[in-house]
C-alpha cells in the first residue's frame, strides 16, 4: 500500500514517519512463565504536526485457525521526538503498568529500551523491556524482549504487521 508523508510532519519525527498510520497482523508470544500463544494486533500511529506521535495498540489471542479467542493487552502513549533520531516514549497499559522508554531511530529501524517502570499494586511483576521495530519490505516487523516475574530480559513477543 502506498504511503505519503503528511504535509505537516514535524521534521524531528522524520526518522519514524514510515510508522504513521494503522498496521494489522498476527504475532507469537512465549515466555518461561506462560504457555506459548498466537495473537492478532492493531497498531495506530497518529501525528498532528507537533514533535510527537500518539500511539495506540490492542491485541487479541487467536487460535490455530486465526480466530479470535479473547481480548488481550492494550497500550497507549506518546512517542516524543527530541531531534537527531532520539525519542522519548511514554506508555500506559491496561494491565496496570506505566513506562518511560528512550529510543533511537534511523534507516527504517526504531529501537527502544525502558528507562523507568511503575506498576499498580495488582499488576504482575515487570522490570524492563526492549523493543525493535523495523520497516522490512514495507511491513512493520517488531520484537519485544521482557524482564518480568523474576526472569531476565529475553524474547517475549514478535510480529509482522501490514499497513491497513
């Protein structure tokens, strides 16, 4: 699907402009404390001319046939451009977690690492994360490594999404 840069794109958002829009697809999840699973997902990146994107993601668990079984995680936040490919990311999750990340982007690649994590009393233990987003053949591929439930940082989620 063709993609055009918006006329009002803030220049500091240029390194991640390829992410703008809606992306949908399926992914896989695994972690030592849970059973492996497959999920469907939608990511939405919007921009209004200021030096940030609004980000919203929702996921649902799917069965082997790709049919929705139940709703899963939702996260939303802001990707704040600082210039020269540097970004600050603020996210909140329906699971009771809030995060501050820092990231760098260039050449169709955007990598984030957690800087701070806060969680509600009822949230599961979560310590850190690392994300890698890439523009691969016009698709959005990502991998998310997580440190949680007493486990060290390791692969947790990966997906390939297509522009909707």
